């Protein structure tokens, strides 16, 4: 199976439960959700004019919505060719769960990599059992709301973006009735805003949740 890949790069996981862990990011192109504050808007559209050769996406893109079709075995050979040493692969986007990621994650696992998916929970999550699933719930899409319970059930981690108190209310409503046993809940301030960070810190302390700051942005790394 081929996946539309926007960029592949090695860095430090900057967010959530695995913050600080060396990781290879596979960013898939395409997302229909449309969050106004999204920091990867260049991944939204899958345009034919932006299709490039595979070699061009094995590095950081960062601005343009270019993409190439790659199979997982092609990806794995690129990682080896580049001599990447991280053994944790994070599949993000765009919205990676537009695709069935079972074959991809199993192939990475079989090759010795641990896997993690970053998803908005608006499309069903299909991946290997071993995969760590981070759901950052998005309530924007009507169709997505029907899917969110499945995604939250599969989630190992719920990483909620927050800017205002209303986002905490949204999360409370969303988590009502969800079995949270074994799941980590993180609040992630939107766009390093001081008020958002203060709010997230306060609520994390009150609730015994975790703070997820986008550490790569403070470090100015990818
Ligand atoms: C770019 S998204 C890609 C994966 C998937 N579409 C999702 O939303 O989870 C990766 C993570 O970045 C978060 N994110 C995006 N823009 C952000 C921003 N401006 N500030 C804080 N977090 C942001 C998302 O909520 C998500 O947790
Ligand atoms: N360093 C780093 N950590 C990240 N964690 C989640 C990211 C994402 O864009 O999904 C991301 C990213 O883009 N860079
Ligand atoms: S779902 Fe993720 S990639 Fe899509 S717009 Fe929202 S934050 Fe961006
Ligand atoms: Mg990012």
C-alpha cells in the first residue's frame, strides 16, 4: 500500500507522553478537518501539482504541501539509507487516520521500530496493537463526532489543545462516560500563548493531568 508522504525527519518527540524521546516523524499529506490554529496547514491539500519524487520528502518540508507516494518498505529503506538511529516512529500529518495504518505500523514493528500515531480522532483508528495512539480530539467536523468515541476508546493518550476555558468544558463533555483507566490525559496550550499555558498548567494541577508543551518550538527544532 502507498501513502502520501509530506516529510520524513529525525528529531526529538516534542509533545505529549513521549516528550524527549528520539523519533522519526512520518508526516502524511492531507487533512479535511480545518482547525483555525493548525500549525501544519501546508498538509491540508493533496494536490496533483505538488506531487514530487520520493527522495524529496525524506527531509523536512515545513512550508509547502508537496508529497510523494511511498510504501512502508520504501520508507524503511530510506531511514536506513539516511542512517537514522531513532527507533520510535511517529506517524502524523495532516490526518494520518484517513488511511488504514495497520499494514504500515505492523511493518515498522516487524522491522524493530516502536510506533505512535498522532490523530484528531475524526477518522477511525486502524493500526497495530503495539502502536501508541495519541488522540488530540477535534470537534469541528460533524462526521468526525460520530467517530470520536471509537478513537477515544483506542487512545493511549488524550492530548487536548487548549486556549480558553471553553476548551476545558469541551473536554469534560467529551470524556463524560469514557473509561479513562490506563489513559494519559495531557493539555497542550495552543501556539505557546501565555494565557493558554497558564490555564493548562492550572487545570493540570487541579486534575492531576499532564502538561504537554510543544518543546520543539521552544527549542526551535523540527
Ligand atoms: C498537526 S497535528 C497532526 C495530527 C492530527 N491531525 C491531529 O490533529 O492530531 C499534531 C498535533 O499538533 C497539535 N497542534 C496543531 N497546531 C497546534 C498549535 N498551534 N498549538 C498547539 N498544538 C497544535 C494538534 O492538536 C495535534 O496534537
Ligand atoms: N519535534 C516534534 N514533535 C512533534 N510531536 C508532534 C508533532 C506533530 O506535528 O505531529 C511534532 C513535530 O512536528 N515535531
Ligand atoms: S486535525 Fe490536525 S492537521 Fe488537521 S487541521 Fe486540525 S491540527 Fe491540523
Ligand atoms: Mg508539529
